[in-house]
């Protein structure tokens, strides 16, 4: 073990990485990054896919392309000191990594009091923490010679960021490509690829972005294959691979070591079982098309805390036999409300076991699933609230304080989380909120609900940044299992 929660395997070296960024959102980063992951894999590389920020959807497409889980690197949610260790953990066994950025290269958390030159949570910050070069994807529509000025600005804005090259996206013609290549040459940036406009590669989206790959099914696989073909035909893969650098030093993140370094010391948090699951209480985790928002590290931390993690689909399954803890992650239950409501045996099981003290951790979609109703469809009825699709998007990082004790959090504990939803609670009993924070105007906000042994909230948290909460949850599940066994 080396430091809190990190271990360094003998002879281990970090895989070299390249960061895919853009001047602004909508430039085509996801298409390019997904296609690049697939094309490099097809060329024989073992590619580790990453996404900057709290996004859950893009990693699903990355995972399809890479044949291994897509992971997130978010300094806001896990702390800047964990980014490199999580990178090393997620890229173990790979010879190359592709990191897709978020928004524009220098865009991150908006904090008027923050005077740092690089915004917290930005692609630039992650590239700096990894020591990796940046490839800038430029939407070429409307650009001509002035592209040189834009590239000059991005190349010189921060001396700690190295632009290694440019990929031109949505190029209109051969002549257009020639003009743009000349503009890149003027500022000394190599063009690593030029992709033509391909409208047929558009992946369907809805109110929160792309439709998750799990929901999109075979169409997602087809889209990823088309992205791979496009990038393989129009990007210099050898040049991209040669550009990648592996300058990240230090240890890799290890969930067992992370748990052992917390104050929650006990028999549930000392042995690394992250690959196979533990021999402790059974924790059921909702999955399937309605519950697609989750971090790969969540199951790993649960397993390291000795939980036996079983994934089930609330659209068609019942609770696994012996369930002692229930995790309901985020997703799009509003798109599957009728089907969720139709699985009445599961709803009745959850309602009864929640009343008996089953520990439940519900985030966003999980919160909605536990209400009395969602857009008029009957849900589990664990929470004294109804839910409905709302008029506006709620989005952003939150510095939250736990208001009430729960199986995960102690009142007064501070955490960083992220909200991303278009639904809202109505007719809700808010007497025991889960979280409190202040909005940008300084007004007090109370959010989420705590009842019995249920913690339900719109706030997404990252388990790698909050290992104590997971250890407590597994301990609560073990207590529940013991109590059930004695009755």
C-alpha cells in the first residue's frame, strides 16, 4: 500500500494516454473518441476508455467500442489527488488510453470565487493531472483561414497544456480541407485526421443527451461500428498512438486499500474481493434499460467491502433471494414508467422490505422509483411523494451537507455531488431531507428524503470519493441480514 487507498503493483507502468478535447460542446468529441477507441482496438491495441466529468452516457458507448467498462475521471467528485490513481486502476492491462473531454477544453465548474487558471473539473485540469497531450477536435463548419487564430489561442492559453494535434470534423469538401490544413500548419499543429460530414452517424438523443447504449441495443452497436469505420478511414491511428504519453507516476487506486484507510475500520473493509465479490451480505443493484447511470467503481467498492453484488432488471426481475441491501442508481425511469409499474411483484417486495428496515441507497432514478407515482404510474410507494416530468433541466455540481443520519451518511458530513434531471417531486413530505446546500444566489436548498433506512436523493455521488459511505451501507446490510436470519 502506498498512501491512502492506493497500491503500486511491482513493475506496473501507466498506459500512455491521449485526451480528446474541443473548443466547445457539440464539436463531435463523442463520435470521434468512440470511433478512435474502436479503431485502435481493431488495430490490435488494448484500449482503456475514459470520460472527463460526471457523464454516464458517453462511457456506455466507449465501453462498447473498447470491450471493457468505460470509466470517469472527475476531479470535482473524487478530488484531484485521486484522478491519476483511478486512471492507473482503469487502464491496468492496457497499452493505450483514450480520454474524452467535457464541453470545451478549459470549461469546468463555474465558481465565481475560484481564481485558479484552469477550471476545476475541466478537460485541461485532467490532462494536466495525467500529463497527457491533447488532440483538439474542431467542428470545421464555417471555419476557414481564421481557424489559425483559434488554434493559436488554445495552444497558448495555458502553458501547462500541450496540444499535440488537430482532428478536423465535418469537413465540407477537399478544397475546404486544404484551406484548414494550411491554417493548422500556420500555427505548427499537425492534422491527425479530417472527417467528412456524415449525418447518418447521428445517435438519437432526448432531454438529457444521447440515448444510453444499453437502451439503444443493437442500434448502439451499429452506431459504434460506423464510428469506428469512419475514424479508421480518416484518422492517422499510428500518429495518434505515437502522440500518447504515459507520464503518470505513482500508485493505482485500490478499493480495498481505500476502505482500509477510512475511519470505517472493521471486518467488512479489509480484504480485496473487488474482482469476484465478497462473502458478506447480498446487495442487489438495479440495472437494465431504466437504471443505466452508475460508476464502475461502485460495484468494486461494494465488493471490496465484502458485499456480494447481484445486478437485476426492475423491468422484469424480482429481488434476488437473500437481498440485504438495495442500490437503485440513476437512469431514465420516466421513459419506462409503464413497464416498471407493471412489475408489481417487485414493487410489493421493495415496499415490504423497506418497511422491515432494508437499507436502500437510491440516486435520481432510484428516488423516482421509490415514490408513490411517476407521471401517473404507480411506483414502489416507499417515499411519501409523487414525481413528474418537469419544465426545466436541473444541472450542476453541489457542495452538500448531510441533514439526517442514514445507512450511508452521518448528519453534518460534507460531500460533493452532481444533479442532472428534468423531473421533480410533488406532494412530498420534506420533513426529513437528505441534503442541504446553498444555490448560487446564497439561498438554502433542502433536497432528497430520508425515511426508515432509506437514503433517496437526486444527488449523484462517486463511491471512490466517498468510501466510508459504502462501508457503512454494507455494514447496515450485514445487520439486516443477521436480523432476518434470527427471525
